[in-house]
C-alpha cells in the first residue's frame, strides 16, 4: 500500500488493550487513567478482519502491543488466528516481559515469531521507581523464557533521556551483548509537545521512510503516532478506514493532544 507521499505502508501495529500491569512514569500518570470500556474494545474477530484486509493490501509485518498485550484474556488465541494468515512474514509483540514465563512457549507454538521486551535499567531500585510496581527479576525471567521458547531475535526496548551513553543504557547494552540480544534506544517522547527522535537501532521516528499505521484497541486506524488523525473501523468500515488513513497520513509527525502511549501502543 502506498500513502499520499508514495511511502510503502507494510507495517501494522495492533494495540489489543489499554490495560497494563506496570505504571511506568513516562507512560501513565501516578493517579492512573480511565480505561476504555470493555464494550468499546475490539473483539478478536474484528482485529483479525482488520489485519486480514491490511494483509490483502500489502501489510506483511504485524506487531501486537498494548498497554501490556499479555494481560488481554485469550491473547494466545488471537496470535494463532493471525499466525494462520498467509502473507504475514513478521508477527511480533512488544511486552514488558513479566508474563512470558507463562505464555512464551504457547505464543511460539501459536505462531508468534519474536518479541521486543522493555528494559530501561538493570538497577532493581531504579526499575521499581520507573515502573512504580514492577520487579526487575520478573522481566529477567521473562527474557529467559523468550530465549528458551525461541522467540528470536529478542530486542530490548530501552527508553533514554538524552543519550545511549547514559549509565543505565550502557548497562542494558552490555547485558544485551552478553546474552546475544539486540537493543533499541528510544528517546523519551512527548506526544503533546511533539518531541520525538529516530529510534537508535531501529527506524521508528524517521518520517521520510515511515511504513506503519496503527490500530488502537477501540478500533481507530491512526496513520501517525504524532497526529490526532484517526479513522474508526466500526464507524467507517474497515476498507474506508484504511483508505482514509493512507490518503491522510501526514508527511511528518507534529503533535498528538488526544492520544496516549498506553492506549496507542507507542
């Protein structure tokens, strides 16, 4: 699929829930958030139909996100549905990792190919401060479970303030090197201010080659993370929502004053 600037859109990020078992400082306010009503959350059949249409039009890379996708009840069933779709060559998931000891082998068997696991520090106290409620040891167990299940390559998503030379980022990089993992450094972003940079080790944030659109948990196709534009598949129908998302995808990101990372999927 080509957008209005002739960029090839072949990547769909799918948020399956806005719920999360962490409360990371850069993602959620301390007081928490108002969650999307269950009736407004897309069913697996609606997600499958939306992905299927995208695949028929040229999507071949699909990433499952949240919130935390592994808290969505029955998530393995959705992965199996998507894993059986001809045309998807890269089916992955971004997760905080703490439920991977329970689900990694099931996810692999269902068709998930690889995972990105969030890891901003290897200091247990700092980790607790960042996530507010998380335990570093649980994430490390999740990484091991992903390795044992063969969900590779495993990529670590490390949020940084200014530089990959920050002490915590350097520690994560060294950990990745020792454990045959990859690492992506993601500069901390601000949707309302329009602050973003290209992901180090990835292509996210590079508008001139952007190849992605996003499906939110309540059915909106968003052509750009840093834009308020979205087209709901329930209101418009899947085909028209795709057509509008492609034709209205902006040349570059600006600001997003209506969305949040926890319900778009980053």
